[in-house]
C-alpha cells in the first residue's frame, strides 16, 4: 500500500467518525454531555454503524424494541439489564474504563440515551446506508 492510499483511507475513516460524532453532538450533546456522546459513538463504530446496532439488539431478543427506535412512532424503553444483554460484558467493561463510569452507571445512562440516539440517526424510519 502506498502512503497516499493509506492517508486517503485514514481520512475517510476519520471523516466517518466525525460525521457520527457531529450528528450525535447535535442530538445528544446538551442532554448527556460529551462523554456519553463519545460512548454512543464508540458503540456505533464498534458495530459498523446503525445497522450493526440494530442487528446486535435483534440477535439478543430485543428486535421489537430497537425497531421502535428506528421507526417513526414512539420509542420503546429499554432497561439497563436489556442493554447489558444486548451489548455484552466485554464491551461494557471497555466503555466503562474509557468513560470513567461504573458499568452500572453506564448501563443506566445508555438505557436513557440509546433509544433517542438510534431514533435521531434513522431519519424517516430508515437506517442510513454505509
């Protein structure tokens, strides 16, 4: 791989991450603070985007819940235990260490923030491509 290709690839990756962060900053920044915006962005990136998050929740028996977040109607609530089930202990431990929050505090915040984040990242009930 030549250097120009490597730089171009890195720029695309950074741009994609900044796009998620920019969207989330506007949607959640004032409500939850920059730390949680970073955590939610990390979850989205770890799963390869919103479609990956939707798939992860569906695989863990929370398909109807996550579909309500994507759809245009009201968002179904999610409990901290359900967030734990969907994301798994390893990712939550990593996010806890990164955010400085205990796993339990992180789960509480994610249960409040994830429905709105997914809802706002899926305008008109459609999951963005790519």
